[in-house]
């Protein structure tokens, strides 16, 4: 049976035993080289002491971690893991106590095996106790630093994998939402009517639909594109919506030439534009104006989606399935920029809603 085939607890125990064996062997070789001690007896004592030191330190470490978790749990601040890292102050206490107890037990067990009477810490003078503790603590601290750095590296890799998975899931959800069957069916139905009434207008609508579908499918594979491309895709989408809403939907774009080449995640503004139409302009009898704007504020890129429709009510609860658009945008910003990017949605003073994205200029455009 290979190591990878063993169950997880067995693999963990085997790894710990291998680490103890390596530490005991290294200490043995050092003692033999420096003091000329007998190899066999020295290795036996080192192995016994190393084993009991490791066992005592781990028992104390998990015991202290469990007690700490229970205490924090009663205070309502418990971490997700019961046996998390207790912190260096408590770990140092575990190392000192575990080393002292483990050294004593290891010597006594080795004495039973060999029939010798090596003195333990309990029967040794203070000077010898201090010197033994210093020597014995060195591998303990070294092993602790090694395992701590390795566990933190593993935790960082796990977090990175979670973020990658979230990004992939968000991209899939984005693709699903943009290729919403209801929107496609309405568009195709309008297209069918227009073919008989206004073939030229139907052809223009079909061109917009093809461009929109091509951009949406490309967005599921691309990490970013320029603001010029982002606004072009919104132009295609709004042209389709304008066929359905007619003169009730008016829109304008404000994209300074200096910002056209700035990179952003594909279709980042699309959910906000959909929200503006669905919740702001469609419920408004007279429709309204939708403005999509890009600007720069020092080292931050500002992306605004503004409408003068019925307005955003922060006290109102979203309808079933509502809130997906803003949640999706916030998830994509969190995956791409962490806490440095933000989405703010607020009611305009004159009526309507303003959704504003703030992104560091260097987030997708490293200098």
C-alpha cells in the first residue's frame, strides 16, 4: 500500500512519525560527531525523546487550541476551525511544557528498554536542565516554524483556489444571465414582426443581435477588454431593448477618448444597465434616459450607470430572484480587485438611480 492510498488520518500519523525519525537521526549524528557517543544507544534515546516531545507538544497544542476555540465560541467570536493556530504566546508555553514532559518520559522509556539509568530532568541539577531544555527546544521551534509556514502556504493556496472557482462560477452565471431565453425570445419575436413591416430595420436589429451574442460568448472566455469594447457591446444591447421599448428608452454614452483603451472585465456594466431598464425605466410610464459614463478621479476609474426612472428604494425588499445583478458585479470586483474596488447604488435627487463602480486605475492596467 502506498502513502497516498492510506486514509487521511493514517497519512498524517505516518508523516509525523517520519518527521520524528528524521529529527532524531539528525540529533544523533550531531551528538556522535561532537561528543563521540555510541551510535546505537544515542539514536535510541534520541528517538524516544523526540517521539514523546512531539506527542506532548501536539497534545498540548490541540488541547489549548480546543479550549481557546470553546472560549471564543462562548463569546460569539469562534474561528471556523476548532483547532486553529493558538498564537505564539500559547504555542511557546506548549513547547516548553511539552518538551520538558516529553524529555522526561522519553528518557524513562529508553531506560526501561536498555536497562540503563540515564537521569531525567526531574533528577538533574538546574544547570543541566537548562542546557538540555535549550538543546531540546531548538528542533521544536524549528519544526513549529516549518509546519506553520507550510500550513499558511496551504491555506493561501486554498483561498486562491476558492477565488478562482468563484471567478469561474461568476463567469458562467454571467453568461447564463446575458443569454436569458426570455430576452432572446422577445427579440426574435420582434425581429419576426419587423421582417414583414420594415426589412431594413429588421436587418439592423439582426446585426445588433449577432454582435451581442458574439460578445457575450467571448466574455465567458476573456479576462478583460477595453472600455471602448464595453461601450460597443452596451450599444448593441440597448439597440435591441430600444426595439422593444421604442421611444420610451433613450440612452447616451460618455466615454472620453483618453479612457477608451482602459481595460475592464468584459460585460461588467451589463447587469447594471439591465437593472436600470428593468427596475427603473420599464416601470416608468414615460420611460426615460439611460446614461452610461466613464470618468477618472485621481487614481480611480469611475463607471456610472444612471437613469431617471422610478428610482431606487433602499428600504424595499428585492423581488424573488432580484439583486442578482448587483451581487454579480460585486463578486466580480471582489475576485479581481479585493477590497480596493466598490459598487455603490443610490437614489438620485431628481428621481432615478445612480450605480457607480470605483476601480483603481492600475487594477487592470499595470504601468
